[in-house]
C-alpha cells in the first residue's frame, strides 16, 4: 500500500533571509541578519509521508516550490532555532542533486513559530512511538519475549466465595414524636381549687339579704353560725320548721321568676 502525503502545518506568510556563516559554536543570531528587508516572502507548508517530514517554501500565488528542507530529527541540524529570538529559524535546504545551503526564515507573529514547534514535536513523537511498537512486534515474532499463558490447565479449578454484602447504610435511630412537629398532649392536671372560706359565704348571705329582705332571718343565721346551709332546703326532710322554711323559700323563688318574666312588677 502506497503511503499518502499529509499536511501537518500551513503558514501563509514566511520571510526568507540570507545569513552570514556561523562564526562560533554558540549558534546563529537573528540580530546579524537584515531583518527589515527579507530576500523572499512566500508560504510555508510542513508535510509528512510515512516517517519522512519535509518543510517546503512555496510561492503564495502559484504554489511553485522555492526550496525544501528534509527534516530527519527535531531539534537537529536540519532546522535550528536562533539564540536571540523565538520567531526565527535556520533551515538546511537541499536540492534534488543533494546540494545543501543554510538560510534563515522568520514569522511576523510569535504564534506562528510556536505552531511550527508543536507540529514538529508531535510528528517525531509519533515516529518514535511507531518504532517502539514495531520493535515489540518483531520481538514477539522471534520468540525472544516469553508468552504469558493465562489459560486453565487440565484439572485445574478455582473457588469463588460470594458473601453477603454488608449494608453500608447505618441504622437510623427511631425519631421521637416531637420530630414530626406534633406536640405531645399536656399532662392531666391534679390541682383542685380550694373552697372559699366561711367569711366569703357570710358576705354572700348578707348580699342576698340586702336584695331580698324576706330572706333576712335565714341569711342572718348563716352569717352568725358560719355554716354552709343552702337557702333552698330539702323539703323531704323531717321537722315542720324545715318544711315552713322550704315553702317560704319556694315562694320567694316563684316571686323572683315572675319579676324576671315581667320587669314592671
């Protein structure tokens, strides 16, 4: 199967400079170039075919090839960054006859040079990974690496114990009745009111006598004796005196009822 060419990077504008020979081992410096007047301006394309990588300088309009730089390693001698700027590089260009020369290239935007760095690094990382996989496959084919056999041997068995899962939830304590928002009923009251003292009873009897003079003999006896005898006595009891008092009290009660019925009386 024939390998196809893939485009790794395209930059519409790149500047090309003639550079002086290297004078020391410290590297190239862009400050030594005539940066204000580039010798050529065109387009940059970085392409790959299988493991081969080539940087091509082409005309912007026609796409005619100006120069090409085969890159076998990065960083390496084929493309090298200058020591005083991140936007300029030195390329080793080659023709079909194998002749080579060094030229300088640069970008107006620092982001373009960053993209070129990343594209080259990604390509050669892929090449390195591919070579590692090929070496592993060759090692497995030659039998140099022992094959790991995980199959069961004849008569070999395994035992699996499946226990009950412990509940991860803790038992919640039972909530009190107050947690639902309903208050418990109040406790039954065992307090009983004490009866009024005898002095209050005597005062009540005097008040009744002032309103109804006909009850004065009975109220005077209540106030004097301090007893709790009712004004309306039981008529079923023995003794004529009690019956007379009861009848008198009944007549007074009838009179009270008639006054309540007819206010004019």
